[in-house]
C-alpha cells in the first residue's frame, strides 16, 4: 500500500517525534525543535520558545498511544479525541516538494495543535486502509522506539539503523560465543 506523499511525511514526522523520547532524549532544546521543524518541512506559525518545546514534548506519549494501539476501535476513539481537541480547517495548498496536498489546520494555529491534527489524519488514513501492521515496536532488546514500515515486503523491524546494527552485532557475538564453546 502506498500512501499519499503528505500522509507519509506526516507519519514519518510523528514517528520521529515519538522516538525523540527514547534514551537519550533528543528533543531537549529549542534548537533541536527548530531542526525537527525544518527537517519535516513544516510551515506556519511558531513561537520558537521553551513553552512551545514543552508543549511538543508533552505530545510524545499521546502520539505514542496513537501509534501503538493495535485495536482499530480504540484507535478511532483516539483519533476522534485528537480531532475534537484541536481545530481543523482543511484546504488544498501547493508548496515545497509535496506539490498539491491538504493542510488540515490554519497556519496560525499553534504548532503543537497542527502536529496533533496532522498525526490524527495520517493515522486515520492508515486505519482506513487496514494497514495498522505498518506500526510496530523496535525488535532491538532494550529499545521501545516505534517502527514505521513503509517497505513493500513489510520487513522493517528496527526503528533506526543504529538499532539494527546493534542487534546484528549482538547476534554475531552470540554466534561467536556458541562456536567458541563448541
């Protein structure tokens, strides 16, 4: 299943935001928040202050719940709760590499609110498509990062290359120990 480019972009941003809470926390400064904003091509108003940083950081457990709820009925409730809590205003826009796409909140809405609405719309698209298996938790022991598997063969198991490499190295060391003991 291929999702629209704006949906994929919002899914990737949501997963990255949630994963910033993993140890070590990688969203502790306004500068890191600025880099996240730029990396994911957000547009619209920003306060660029500690208050906004705190609000965005506070979204992480809420969005994690959205991405890890495997029950479609519960997910629908969570999506609707987010949409009820944050104002939406859908309009078709053209800017940046995405070309024509939908914005689901006003550009002058608070950025944390826009993040919630965009995440809710993106996750609802995954739910409607019956593709909740695209979300998972990292297969590396000790990592609880979220995995977004957009691969055709659904083979992604790790939240990052670092986790995949750490897991492969641990498996290699375990095989070496077994061979040494034999």
